């Protein structure tokens, strides 16, 4: 079933189609013109960025960011060198001294005079031991206690040396401020 459209309506529809086609053509021309203007503006913006914005950004990097990074790197390098120097001048000698003390105790035990005293004590103690019953050994004995004491002294020496190295030192920062005060501003 088809619908019959009156002739008057068909003329109006045909007239509207023509106006619509004309309007679409005009809109295409406007859009083409707008695209041309945008392309030209894009070119001007690129030129402005290349000529005005890029030098400003480069200037900000050269005069702001690079000096800040360089001073931060310098401060970190200085702090690392100071920590390394303090470790080498305070911690290492403390550890060496503690190790030397441990070795000197070992050397002392090997000394013939000390061995003679120990032998005499054993002879005198032997007489006493013959009279008294032999008690079962309880605990770790003198040698074990001596080793524990030497170990505790070594750990305490290392801890003290580490503490001295890592503690806050206000003089270090004052020296850095004094160094930077004499330099001219960039």
C-alpha cells in the first residue's frame, strides 16, 4: 500500500530539499574555511613555541633546574666523602684496635711465663682435687666466659665506632654554608 502525497506537499518537500542542499553546501564551505584558519593558526603557534617558548624553557632549565641539581649532587657527594672519611678514620681503627686486643689475649696465653703460672696452679690445684670429689662440669667455663667477654667488647667497640661515624654533626653543615656564602650568585 502506497501513500499518496498531495501535489502541494510534494512541491514543498522538493523546495525544502533544495534549501537543505544549499545549506549543506554553505556549511561545507564554512568548515573548509575554518580548517584553513586552524592550519594557519597551528603554523603560527608552532613558530611562537619555537621562537619564544623554547628559549624560555631552556633558560629556566639552565638557570633554575641545572644549578639546583648540581648543588644537590655536590652536597650528596660531599656528605658521602665525609662519611667515607669518618668511617676510614674512626670505625676502621676502632675495629683494628678491638681485633688487636683479641689477638693480644691469644698471644698472652702463649707466653711461657703465663704457661708456667698456669702449670703451677694446676699442680697446686691437683693436690686439692685429689682430696675433693670431682664435681661435674656445669656451664661454659673460664674460656667460654673469656670468649664471650671478648666478643661483647668487640661488638661494643664496633657499635661505638659506628655511632660516632653516623651521629649528627652540626659543624659539617656550618662548613658547607660558609663555603657557599663566599660564592657569587648565578
